[in-house]
């Protein structure tokens, strides 16, 4: 009788907005860090001793050798301040224009699509999808 673990994805179904998410912790609010359980690290290896040098930063107590520590960049929220989000906009525009320039070429158009449909689809893929995820 073993334990069954079902893993869907790290975000619970919907990926977070690229604009608002913390890149350091990948919008999770915490990051895994290995902590030794042997005598060198401060534990005996037999009993659940927490040898981590930063136990106050743990999201939850865990003694399997991995600890989830609260992200220092976003303070565990998974989101960055508004001014960081604004600073990402120029890079988003440049990346979107580069994608649009590459994918709007006729060789990437499906045979059943008109040119206008193809251009609209490429525009949505380059810009609109990211904007719609801003409010998640």
C-alpha cells in the first residue's frame, strides 16, 4: 500500500501572466531547496531533524530532504510589483513584433486560411493571448 501522488501542473491548471509573475520562483511563491539530513548537516539522518539554515522561511515543515522556501523576490506571492510589470512591456512588444514578422510570412499560412485570417491569428498569438492573461 503505497502513497499515490497525482500531479497535474504547478499552477493549478492556468499558467500565470508573464507580465505579473515572478521569474525567480516561476510564479509559485516558493522554491525548492535541498537540505541535508546527515550528521554533517546537523541531523542524524534517522529522525526528522531540520538542519536548514533558514527554517523561518519554510512554507511548510518537510523533512524529506527538500524544503520549500518562500521566494525573497516576491515575498511568497508569486507576483511582482506594478513597476516591474511596466518595465517588461518594451521587451514584450519587441518579442511580439519579432514573432509577428517571422510567422506572418505566407509559407506559414494554412491552405484553408485567407491572408487576413492568417494575419489576425498571428497577431492574436503574438500579443492578445498574453494581454488576456494579465488579470489571472
